[in-house]
């Protein structure tokens, strides 16, 4: 209720996602612990850039085993962030999730296995940021998921046998990807991953300094000054219904019901008069 008095004008969302069934990775979340959120310790990461880990079932067979692991890094629920999606923060069991990254911005998935050079510190291809994200994924899954077939040693897990598909969203700013959630009731939520930073701040000053409808904010409030991604909810719809039903009420039943109500009303009215 007090938000209008304290809110800032924000950059409107752009690039609304039209419904599509073409995704880089998609699958179903069958269990609560198949969706993991890694939150770093403040002392190690004061920006608190979280990693969302989705362990997806591709639903091509009868089992509910994990087939794909996707890690989305850099997401944070920012105060006053435009179109921030609470829906993305909660797990829809049995829901289907889809993810794309924006090739227009030069974004690409990094596919990492336990022996990949990109996480090998002695390799020329070593990438510290990706190596840290992969460690987050490995430690989080070992702690949360005790499922056979995920690790090289089930009783003493050390390495994931699955590749992890990593999107490090904070390397660019703008709309860096898209996401979709289709719940079991066929509700569809389409959204963007939008990264803000120093070159794409959430708050800006007025376009016209003399325009009283614009609000001026000093540059130190053009927050954030570091790259951070917001999961934005930009469209909510439903899939076409394949089944419908209709209940037929005969006209005589309706007339009889109305007559019964009228009789009861008349009887109650007469009873009140006799009582008086």
C-alpha cells in the first residue's frame, strides 16, 4: 500500500517473449530437491549472486530420473526491481521448465563435465568464474541429491557423471535470456532474464531536466553498480484446453426449484404473521 509513495520510475521491460516450444533446454521438475538454489555467504560474495540449479527430466521415458542439469548464475531478487517474478522463486512440481540464452548478446551455454579443461586450473582454457559455478553445482547436488546414477561413486560421491549446462548471465547486460514455466494446470508463465549493471542501471535520471513529470535521481542511485540478473515475469497465459464439459439442467428442474423457493418463502412469511 505504501509502495507508490516510495517507488522509483523504472526502465520498462522490453523483448516480451512470444509463446514458443523451441528451447535450448527444457524438462520437468519431479521432486522438490530437483531444483536447488545456491546462495553464497555474504563475506565471500557481498553481491549475493545466486545460482539456480534445475535437474530436469526430459519425459521421453516412463521414469522420473534426471536427464539434464542446468545452472543459471547471477540471479538476485533486487529491491524495487521491475517485473521481478516471485513465481520463478518457487518450485512447481510436475511443471515443465524451458530456458534459452540470448545469442544476439553473444551469450552461450558452457557445457562442463568433471574433467573439462575449463575447470582445470592448470589448463590454458581455465575459467575461474565457470569453475566456481561448477563447484557450487557439484557441492549442492551432492548435499541435496542422494540419487544413484548421478555420481561416479554413489556411496562416496566425488564427481558428477552428468554434464552441467551453465549460463553465466552477469557477463552481459540487457535481456540475456528467456524462461518459461508450464504448470500442471497448463498455466504458462513466460519471462526474461534481464541483467542490470553500471551500463544498464535500474534507475535513471530524467530525459528532460525541465519536465516536471520526470524525477531526477543522482547517479549514485542508478543502482546497481555491479551486474546482477532479475528473473522478470512478462507474460501469463494458458495452453489451449483439450477437454471441456457441460452440465445440462432441464428447464423443468429450474422451474420446479424456483417454485419450491417461492413456497418456502410464503410459508415463512405466514408463520411470522401468526407469531405476531
